[in-house]
C-alpha cells in the first residue's frame, strides 16, 4: 500500500535545482577560468540606448519590456546567451500575458541572477575537476523516479509523463538537469562536510509531531461505468442497470477481475482514499465497508463506481524508526541548501559579473 511521503520535507537541492522541472538546462560543465579570474577587457555593458551592442525587440503585450538579443551577462569572461534567458522568461510570463513594467523588471532580474548562479557553479565544478560517474548518475535518476513508485513497487509512468509535459520538458532534459544537480551537490560536499547526527534527527522528530500522523485510509478496487452529467434518461438508466448487475454478481461471489472486464469501461488501479479527500462519495462508501465487502453503485461526477475494499488502515503515528531515513534526507537537504547558498555568495564576491540586460 502506498504511504504518504514525509510531510515536512524541505527543498531537496540547490536554488537552481529547486525550481520546477524545466528549469534552465545547460550543457555539461566546460573548461573555464577559476572563480575570481579576471575577464579579458570586457568593456562597458551594453544598454538599451546602444542598439548595435544589444539589439532589442519590443513586445506589445509587455509594455516597457525589451527582449534581449545577445549576451545578458558575462561571468568571469564567459557570456550567458540571451536564448537561455528568453527561454526562462517565456516560461514564466508567456507571450500573451500583460504584466506591469515594474514586475517585468523584477522577474527579468530574478531570472538573470539564477542564470549567473548557475554559471558560477558550472565554472567552479570545472575548476575543481568534479565529475559524475555513470553509476552515480543512474542512482540519482532512479532516486528521482522513485517518487512515482507506489508501495507495491509499481511505476506510475502516466503521472511521470504528465508531469514532464506540464513542465514542457523531455526525459533527456530531465536527465541533464539531474546530472547538473548531482554535480553541484558533489561540489558542496567537496568544500564542506555535511553530517547529520542521531540527536539532530530525534529532535526534529519530537518537534514535528503532526508530520508523522498518518490519517485513516481505505484502499479499494473500483469498477467504473462512465456516465456524463448531461446524459439523457435512457443512457442514465442503462448505466445504472449495468452497475447494478455488476454489484449483484459480485455479491454472489463472482470473480472481480472477470466482472470488471465485462462491465467496467476501463481497467483501473486500486484507489487510496483518506478522510477529507475530494472524492467524498467514494470516501463515504469505502469507509462503510469491511475488508472484502462490495459497495452498491456510487454516483459521482465521472460515472457510477462499484467498490471492493481490499485494505483498511486506521490513523496512526509513524514511529521514529520508520521515518528515520526520511528525516535524515530532509535535514541533509536543508543543510545542503544553506551551505550551497553560502558557497554561491562567496563565489559571487570573488567573481567578475557584468550584467547586460537592456533595461
């Protein structure tokens, strides 16, 4: 049975890694000057008044905004191209959105700062000769995919692909991002020792009692007969008769799989229902059943459901031993995030950064 993940989990990686999937994806670290190296005669930063140095494009939907075309910044002599900046800007703002000019500038400069930080990390990784082996990468990728695996070990590829699509990201781009995140983690780990001791974990457990409460839940196998909300009386009666017949056969001891294939519109995986869920009708029916019992047809906005209860779980508090590894990961991620921020700030102080946004 699927169990809820740690409720109090902190940000799992860097500031750049904490953005949604689809954040700026750069190539693997390139050979670069060490942080703090001087840029080779960069000259004055282009401005909006210097069209030869920084061509711009006006957007009627974004008053006051000019689209950069050329380097948006130089970090230790290495340019950050406009296409990286524009890709991130388009994800946040979009072509048809009207945004006040002051907000546009804040958004643009926040994006630029993230790109600068990404470049600083990339240069530091190259300068420190940090590499990621294929076994290390595959372990990191499997760890990411594990969030889509239920308690029975089934990988939810549909949800995985849906999340990628929503983030406008390919699997290859995700793999690149995970590789970059793990390289950045190795950079921090090389610079500072991050250790989580037992007393820290126990204190965190004691100070967050509500995080370990697992609410009562029910796991059911469903059969669904689809019924549009605007169905005519004839179609509605046909669906109700079909659901009622499936219910009667199950009550007589019929094989669930066979009846589901015969009467259900599509095969469905088990449903995990908790108190206070959005599926109030299904929740009420499931919590009224004993294990093995079947519910009478339940009307929902999707259609008619017939449920069989397969597991009953009462509210409980997860013991420390059960959540110990989750706590370690949470505290490690928090410590790592803080150390990473300190490292980036230090790199920024030593670096020569020239910002070139045309506004």
